[in-house]
C-alpha cells in the first residue's frame, strides 16, 4: 500500500533535497475541482447509444412565381448562380452584383415570340400564371392574335400598356413590384426596343429586382429567308414620310452596310395610338387609326431617295436593281417571303402586317440559292449586279 506524499514533496524521492522550482510549487495549495464542473463535463459528453438530432432548418420562402428563395447571404452574395429555372436575374438594388435568388418579388420582362399565343416559352407561361399583375406592351409590335386570345390561353387578365403608359406612366407599372411579382409582356424579345431598357433602369433605381425571359425576335428570325445572320450590318428603321418631313438618314446607313458587303435589316414603321400634330398641339386625346408600313411603301421611299441622290450628282450604292427581300408575318403560319430587285419590291403583294425588308449585300452562293426559292422573277439573279455580289 502506497503512503501519501507529504505536503510540498511534489513526488520527490525520499531523502532528496528540494530544488528552487520544487520549493516554489510547494507553496501552492492543491485544491480539488468543484463538483459542478465535473457534472458539466459529464453532461456535455455525447451518448454512444443515441446520436444527437440534426439541426432544424427553416423552410425557405417562395415567390409568387413559385420559385424557392435562398438564404439572405445568397441573395446578396454578388455571385452569378443559376436557380432551378435556369435563368439569372438582374442586379439587385443593393449594388452587390447579380441577385441570384428568385424568391424575392420582382419585375419580369417576358418575350412572347412572333406568331400567336402559343409562342410564349413554358418558363414564361409559368411566370405569367403566378404574377399579381400582367401588362401587355402594345405599340412596338403586334402578334397575329388579339388580347382576348392571349388571355384565354394564359388564363390571366392582361392590362394593355400603350406608348403613353410605358414612357410617361412607368411608375404605375412598377408600383409594388418589390412586394408582388409583376409581368411585362413584349412581342418578340424584351430588349428589341430601347424603351424596355428604360423600364429596367427605372426599376433598378427604385430598388426593384428584375428578370428577363427571352424569346424569338425579328432580329434573328429573318434568317428564315436564307441570308446568314453574321453577314448583317447595322439595323435601320424606315419611318413614314409626311408632306413636311422626309428623313433620309437611314439610307446612309444602308449604303454604309452595302459598301462593307453587309446585309441591312429594315424595320418598317408602326403607328399605333398616335396623335396628329394638330391634336397634339391642342392637347386633345384624339388618336389616329393604326397604320403599318408595308414593303411596297418602304421600297417606294427608298426609290425616291435614289432619285434625289442622283439629282444631287451622286451615284448611290443602292439602286433600282439592288437585290432585296420582303418578309411578312415572320413566325406565323401564313408567313410570306419574296426576293427580287428594289423595283420589284415596290409592287410585290405580301398581305397584312407586320412587314420587314432586307437590302442584300455581298452574298455567298448558298445565300443566292436560298433567295431563289422565294424569287419574284429568277432572271433578277442573273444580272450583272448579282454576279458582282457573288
């Protein structure tokens, strides 16, 4: 049986003289730990028979569009992360980059495509069905079906948004978009018109996040005529002339493209809910009947500019024999395409709106073969100018 050590011996062998360190330790009293500390240690030790339950996680909130939100850190992390729907939402008002969580309420800009009600994407339709308010932009383009057909297919009431509403009363569209989901429907693709970029900038300024759901646009659908998209130059708009206003600036851009061997897509004017100058000056809310420029009118204006330039001593790059393409109702079941000279475009019959026109530049043989499928007269492709383009 071991004998207890004397106080201050600190396990020193019998007969050994204590050193300086041992002498110092001999003055410190040794106290046992309190019972409470021992109890706490025993309580903190996990049981081997039953593992601790997993931590409870709070259920993530959902937006009205049915998407699950992430954590607050994920919402403002500034990283680009794809959510289950595959889209990346726009920058949040916090200025920390892209808001990666669709659970927050926001403005949705949704492209409708070019044909009818069924051209909307599945993703876009899901969002439309869950948004609190749904606006239909009704002045930069039109579908082949009316508002009633869209409402029946979408199962939602649509609020028409004309030019005045979008450009002068945009705050009404964005009202409470940070509290409930709001959809803004655009024929074609949402960013086919600069007006919609302005709406996005207003939303971000108000602290409202946004998300874009893209669709087909005339800008890429014109490839159906056979001209290759990467051979297109700057797109131009051809506006209706009046008795006192006949701009020609778009013709200069067409000529520049022509000089560079590029094709030119001409977007033809649309007049929807427009006021006459007289009614505008008098402040009367009287609107003109809708007007849609067709290929014939656009070709006639271009031919008039060609004559004006010749009277000024110029020999323009674009002439009566320049090859062109007329397109009508692209994306619809009854779309129509015709190819021929600019002179032929002034008389070709393509039917109802919407129309677009292409001024051809230098063409690959495959492009020429494709245009011959839609030729008004195949002899147009055998003249000297066509040979020079190849």
